[in-house]
């Protein structure tokens, strides 16, 4: 099973600033890496797939980068609705696995 | 509009069974792999199972293998998850998830399964 490790566990950022979230895979997952946003009482929302492709309807302030085992989600100019928990997920190997999440909170 | 609507969750005793259903609409259900994922409230996400378009290929997380069975009825546009020998640690919100359709995947609203005596 591929282990996905996210850092930091909690990130405190002020509205309007940039947030950078990291994700590391225990072995290469090629470009089969996605990012999800999770808010209380809602289903997960796909933000990014294939490392850097924004899902339908996702604002341009969300961007993804990386390759192999190291990946980054960047949110430029944070909006109030962006404060949530973010998960990376690999889908290169079954079992698809998620990281433990990064909570993005208002500073 | 793509919609996935889960049903069948509830409270069950350890060792009991439940069958979850997911009614799909707004896309050609029979053309897409489908999945079940779960979230323990307040905790992380876990992929549970997946099934191919004709139902002949299935995969499971090790923690549910031999206890859960995924299936689909393409004529009814419905995905199922039969859950047997339920354990306390199976308590979670269960989501039906589509493979990507038009640039995103779709998740249902979730159905809560509570395993408790």
C-alpha cells in the first residue's frame, strides 16, 4: 500500500495570502495524484487531478505541481471559502490512498 | 446534471449486515467505473471498493475484503455495496463516487453507517 504523507498537519494563513501544502508518496505514483477539499457536512470536492489539471469549475487560484513522490498544492490569495481540510490522493496503484489531511485555518 | 444518491445506511449491531445503494443519473452510468469511499466523521478518507463497467472486475481494501461486496445494475443505473460481518471500525459516512465524467468526478451526499451495540 502506498503511504501518502501530508505536511503540515495544520496551516494558519491570513485571507489574501498564499498557502502551500505538501504531499509525499512512499514510492513514485507517476502523475496519478489528486487533491481534494473537504468541508464539514459536505462531500469531498475534487480540485486537481493528474498533478496539475484543475477539475471542472475550480478557480484558477488553485494550482498543483510536482512529480514522482513530491507534490504541492498552492492556493494563491486565499478566500474565506478556502479554509477547509485538504487531502492528496494517489490513484496509480490499487488501493487508492489518501494522505492524512492538512487543515487550512484562518490566521 | 450528474447526481449520485446513496441510501441504505443506518444503525446496525456488530456482526450485522447492511446493503447500500447509489442511484445514478445525468450520465451514461454503464460507461464508467464506480467506487465506494468512506470517511470516519472528523477523520480521514479511505477508498473502499471499485467496480468496472460490466461488473466483472472488482477490488477491495484489505480491511473489508471478504466482508463487503460491490455490484452494479446497469439497467437500473444503480451501484450497490453489500456489507456483512460489520465491525465497530466500519462506522463511517459512505460515499458513492464516479470515475471522472467531463473533467471531474462526482460524489454522492453520503450515507451514515453506525455499527454499535
